[in-house]
């Protein structure tokens, strides 16, 4: 059944290619399928539809004119690209709603990388589409932060756009040198992506990884490059496991190191609680930073070095104008005065809520006892009892 549906979709797509206005129509079709894949209750239906979705998306991305098409209607697919516009990464997830009540794996991740090579004389630009295939669950990979992983054994993640940057893929330039030589030789460009992995109920992962392309095979992609300097050696990626109930942040921005007044651009991450806590950890309110420095280490020039207790730069807090606050206060006072309220006059006396409840009007209180001409009989009885 799935093969028949795929064949129908492909035939319909080829018809659209011939009409000239195919991309907007194909995008609408992909957007509707993406919504169904994310929100439908039947897992079997979503898996079958996802296979059709991947086939149609791959056929679309192989078209040279699709590389610059934004695909803004694909709200369920994350699309990011670097500054040099050499490739794009598409990632999305399939949620198994039947397992949301237990601790099993809830998410399956899918992705594609679209690469474009410049046109050679007399030829069109070359387009390559590389599928990202999730082979295993992230927690089952031993020493995951120290491994270089090919795209055929992808761990699965939903890559997101970092803050404070125009591009979804962070780019850092470095160099390498030949062994036994002090001369710096070739150039290197590190593409860093930030991703999220919803491992299971109550536990999530966030990852800062490096995308590397095989220089000899355009259809091969690797994840992980040893450029994160740590006490126990270089790491290929940053991996953080945290509690789902904790607002954990892994992003890009500016921060101060120590008592310096100079801001540095770096990857900023919430510091997780220390100690041997059982289960996923939460944040403790402080921040760590990873700055890219152009220094030589193990035949590479350029790596990330860690900093503890960095002070995050917040423009909304640090770039305030006291004069602007005074002008806003004066503006509000003027608006209140125009409404007929004089802030300089003391407020009128107002009885408290208790006083309002205890009314003192004569028509509400019980009538007073009438005055008698002779002695009060009640008081006479009391006096007689005292004399006895």
C-alpha cells in the first residue's frame, strides 16, 4: 500500500514539475503531510505517511531551484543553514503518543542535508541530498561525546536556530598543520549545530555538535570533531542530559569572563547541579561558556575552551536609559491628570471594608429601649438580691 501511495505522489510531482509553478504547490502538500505526521494519533499511519513525506521531500530538494526556496510553510520541519550558504539541514521528529504514559522512547528523528556546489563552466550547479538515518538511541552509545558518527549512524536530534545570530548553523574558521612541521597549512571551517533530543519522559538531551563533510565523497557527512577542550581530553561534541522539568538553555551569545569588562562571543549553557544525584539533574542558576580561540592544539589551530561562572550579557538589562524612564513616568502622570485625577491632592477619606459592613445608620440599628417614668423594674430586682 505504501509503495502505491509513493508512486502516486511521485507521478503527481512530475506533473507539477512540468507546470512551472511546482514549488509552492509541493510545499503546501508537504506542509499538510507534516502536520499529520506530528499530530495524528495512529503510529502506523504516521510511519507510512512519513515514508511518503521523505520521498517527496528528497525529490524536491534534488531540484536546483529548490536550494534558495525558503519552505516557510513547513512549520513542523526545522531548516537551518550557515553563513556561507553551502548547505541546509532539515530535521523533524515523529512522536509515538502511545508511549507518552511510560518511560519508553517517545521520539524518532529524521533529517536530510542539502548541499550545493558552484556551477562549472557549461554545467549547472550540482545538488546532493544526504539522508540522516537514526540507528540507535542516544543513551546506548558508549562515550558518545568522544565519537565521530557518520550520517548512516546518526543519533537523532532536532536542530534549532541559536539566539543572537542570523544563521542557524554557527561557523568558525580554523587551520591545520602537517605533522613534524610548524607551518600552518590548509584551512578548516567548523560548522556547529545545536540540537534537542527528547530521550524519554522526564529526561531530555541538548547537544552542540560539529558537522564535517568528507572531502573525497560528496555524499558522506560526519558528526563530531575533537575541538572541545576538556580536562580529560578533547571532546567531539557537548552532551547535556537534564530534567525535563528544568528550563535548561544551550545557546549562543555574549558573556563576561571573571571580572573582565570585555564581552566575548561564546556558546552559553546553564550549569547543571553538581553531586551524585540519582536521575536527571536540574540547573543551579549559574552559567558556563565555550569560547572559540584560535590557538594551536594537536595540529589544529582553533578549538573551544571552557569557562565557569560566566556573566551573560543581557542588552535589555544593561542598556537602559534613566532619562527614558523619567520621560515615561512623566508621560503616565500626564495621562492620569487628563483623566481628571489630581495626584497632588490627598485622597478622600474612605471607610475600611469592616466599617462599611458595620453600618451605623439609625434605620439599620435596633431601636433604643424606651425610658420609663419610674424606676427600672430590672434594676429593682437586682438590688433586692444583693440585700438578701
